[in-house]
C-alpha cells in the first residue's frame, strides 16, 4: 500500500494526517502528512541549509527519526497538523510541508510554519501553501489568530510570513534565550 501510494503520487494513509482535509491549489497538492513521507522528511532535514535556523535533533539519526515519527503520529486538535506539499505536475516528488500546530505542542497559541527541500525554494511554493493554510485556519478551524516564531536572520521565512499578511509583533528572545521574531495574523484583521 505504502509503495503503491508513493508510486501513484496519491496521498498516504498511515497516521492521523490522513484525516486532514486536502488544501490543494491549481498548482499544488497539499495533503495531510503521513508516515509515507517519513523518509523524505528525514532527508530534507539532513540538509544543513534547510535546518540552519531551526533547533532540533538533526545530527542524531536515532533521535531525529523518533522525533519525526512522534510528530507524524501524535494526535492534534481537529483541523490542525502537518500537510505535505507536492506539485500536480510531479506528484511523486515530496517538496516539503506546512504546519498548523499548538505552539510548543501545547498551545494556547497556534503556530503556522513551512519547510521546503532546497530544490523547491524560490518558486513561490511556500507562500502559496501557507496562504491556503491560513485560510483554512481562519475560515474552517475558526482560529482567532495564528503566530510564527522565526529566527530574525531567516529572511526567507520572514518574507513568507509577510507575504501572507502576518505582522511582526515582537523581536525578542524565546524561552531558551534565542533571538526570535514573532509574527501574528488575526482573523479580525482579514
Ligand atoms: C522559508 C522557506 C520555506 C521559504 O521558501 P521560498 O521559496 O523562499 O518562499 P516563497 O514560496 O515565498 O517563494 C518566494 C520566492 O519565489 C519567487 N517566485 C518564483 N516564482 C514565483 C511564483 N510563481 N509566485 C510567487 N513567487 C515566485 C519569488 O520571487 C521569491 O523569490 P526571492 O526569494 O528571490 O525574492 C525556505 O527558505 C525554507 O524551506 N527554508 C528552510 C526551512 C525554514 O527555515 N523554515 C522556516 C522556519 S521559521
């Protein structure tokens, strides 16, 4: 089944991501992330340019796999989770993901985020997927607001936040003392 799904480019079926609604656009297939995407996600994170501004167990293969399996299989509140991105023109190729998850895993704020393989940068794919995810967050899940915490030097990610209409609210340090630009978008501002 897993191989069949990969070969045909159909969305995976393993994990709670299979229950998330598709957020497809004319160019992109944006489907709930499942364990079918595990290896592609691990490979993406092993590119040091991709994880340059993101803390995580990227250099510990055992912990990295455990971390990712947990993130893919744990339950999220209704309508929240991770979506994998592919192009309609090449549905077998994993391009990255967008997420909408409780901040630090617990909330109450909900964080929106994005990560793409390097080959997919510079084509507007992250902003296109993030825009449709923000619409889902406000119109379907009815969230009052979403936030994004971004390393201040991560210009590409800050540009995505700004392109989808998020506003910079604080430029400070996070709980672990790391510099952090917090962006926010509110349903009432739309
Ligand atoms: C952050 C990240 C997702 C941004 O990706 P991106 O491709 O730069 O973002 P977008 O989808 O908004 O694409 C914008 C670029 O595509 C270009 N583009 C090309 N075709 C386009 C189109 N049809 N529509 C829109 N933009 C297009 C834009 O001009 C812009 O190029 P520029 O950066 O040279 O100005 C990517 O850098 C990444 O995955 N980084 C590593 C992970 C990471 O840091 N995640 C965020 C953690 S907070």
